[in-house]
C-alpha cells in the first residue's frame, strides 16, 4: 500500500514539475518575443519573424514565431550588458551572419535594422572590442537607433564619424562592417 502511494505521489510530482517547466518555457518564449518586438516600430515588428540567438557559437537561430513580412527580430542578447534586441531586413541578416562568423559581408543593396531599445556599450571603431581603450571611441551610453547599410562604402565619405554629435554617424569605419547609425526615439511598448 505504501509503495502504491509513494509511486502515485512521485507520478503526481513529476506531472506538476512537467507542467511548471512547460509553463516556464512558454513564458520565456513569450518574453523573448516581446523583447524582440520592442526593437522596431509596431508596423514592422507585429508581422516580423521572431528568432532567438543560437545557444552555442556557430549554432542556428531558433524560430520563435513565423512572420509574414521581410523582417526578422531577435530578443536582447543574453551575454551582453545592455538591452539590445534588434529587427533586421535581409541585407542586415546577411551582415550579422558575417559579423558573427568574422567573415566579410557581401552587401548588394541598402539594408535597414532597428535597435529602438538602445544597445550595449561598444566601440565606434572596432567591431570586436570587448572594452574601452584610449583609441577605440567607446560608446558608454548607446542610443536607440536605425542602422543603414549601403552597398558602396564611398557614399559614406564626408559623413560624420563621431557618435556624440547628436545626429547620424558612420560606425566601424575602415572595416568590412561599416554602417550608418541614425539616432531615433526610444520605443516604449505597453507592458514592458
């Protein structure tokens, strides 16, 4: 009799733990989707595909929600200190893949990416800097922004390169990852 009771109690506990784990996974998925959607205006994010960052270097991005437009949104990066979700179009996705794999991006048309929560402190000159140095123009307070890729880097000549001028600037100049950063108002979604 005790054995049957113990077995029944263990089964009940496993069922409760399984339900709790499933509920936490669903809540985690929903919070990642909310985070990803906070990166861009609702007109883009509401119909975007939502993916999660790879769980290991070189891994694939996990699909969290299928979308119906040409945008892909990603939640806050788990291993960075800032709040840095982003929504990217196809050229920016290719750029991000090249940046993560330290290869040269092939940009054949303009690309746009939103980071309306700001981002993480980073260098304005070194795409792989892990902290400030005397010459890497460290941006301590990232601003919400629109990122713009151009297929011809020569079109960036003469544009500002300083992040603290208050307007758009060229980031990561003289690298394959050069792009325009255009400050925008922070997006404050309801319920976040």
